[in-house]
């Protein structure tokens, strides 16, 4: 199975074909031109993320109130702004904020319903360079794992070279860290991991940095992101407006601004910082 260290093999197959195309005579002018072209192509893949592909992003954390829905929303907005195709799925029956704020991109998925969950896998398998973003409800791991085991979803996605990325949103509580440990133990090297330190839900992450869970996550190739805190009043204004982040920070000629001038500016600065963290994941490349 794929792991955080062993990424999907589309890139490997590509470079294998490239190597086979090498000229036989290394000293020839054609070989020199070939080598220079390959060097330039290698640089291009590193800079712009050459190998676009479908990916699944399971946005979780198991406990409520750690910022899973906000992370799903801002990741969706990031994809929209970067013109990356996306499909969203909202499994939270209590408030469905992901679907409420991004109704044109997200739909409900029932974690207790295999047919409903199957739509998620089909979106990942049949899409075109699509990021499938799933906002997981609290305490959803058991239902999700049952579906995966009974359906063989991870094996199916692996065979189709579709990476599965488990995002674990952390606050600074011990229980959140313990749930990360259970996630790593449950999936081992079957998925890739993105650990998000949400400073909007915690001020000190010393326990995480000193933990066995962090060490284990890094062994599995996890990426660690830090999401800054958005001013509570500004976030409240965005939530009360029932609008996307784009609508919250933009004005139109025929509509009153949803946020005041300084609230809009605070949200813009926050989005810029969050986007810089997301940029490090290279969502348009063949590796996270």
C-alpha cells in the first residue's frame, strides 16, 4: 500500500519512460541536448507541480470544535482560487456548514450509508485532476473504516493511483493528541497524513512537538501545517454572513459589503497565510 514515504507511481512510470528514451551514445550532441531537456523538465515538475491528479482529502480530528469545517471551507476556497477542480462532501448532520457555505461545490454524504459513501469514491476515481474534500463529523472514524474495509476502498484507490490524505486537525488538548495516535495506529502506512496545528483552537503545542505521536507521524512521512488564528470577531462575521470566504472579502457594485473594511482586510491577511501553508502541499503534483 502507499504511504507517506512511498507516493503514487505516476511520476515513477513517467521517468522510467524518459530514462528508456536516452540516446545510446553519451558523448553525442543529441545526448547532451536530451540531458539538458530532462534537467529543465525536472525543475518544471518541482516548481509548478507537473503531474496533476485526483486526490482524496479526509478532513478529520475525531473531536468536535477543533476547526474541521473551517479547514474544509478554506481548502475548498483555496482550490477555487487556484482553479483546481474539487468535489466536496459534508458528513456533519448537526450543522453542515461546509455544504451551507459552499453549496455549489459540496453535497451531503451519510457515513452510515454505503451507497452514499460510494459517491465519494466514484468522484475520486472518475474525476479529472479533482481534489475530493470530505468534511468528517466528530467520532466518524468507526463508520468510515467499516466502509473502507468492507468495500476495499483503499486498495481500489491505490490501484488507481489516487492518494488518500488524512488530515488531522489538532487543538492543544491531550485528547486531540491521543486521537492522532489512534489514527496513525489504525491506518499505518495505508494513507498519507497532514497534521494541522490550529492556533484558532489552541495557543501552545509543546506537548505535540515533544510527543511520540509526532515522531511516529514523521516516520510515516506526515506533513505538518500551522494555521494561524483569525480574529474571533472577523470569523464570526464570516459565519453569520452564510457566505464563502471569497464573498466575504469582495464587494460588488450592486451589493453592500458583507464585512466591514478592516474585517475584510483581516480575513485577506489570514487567507494569505493559510494559502502559503497549503502551497507547500503541491496539490497539483503527484506528491503531497
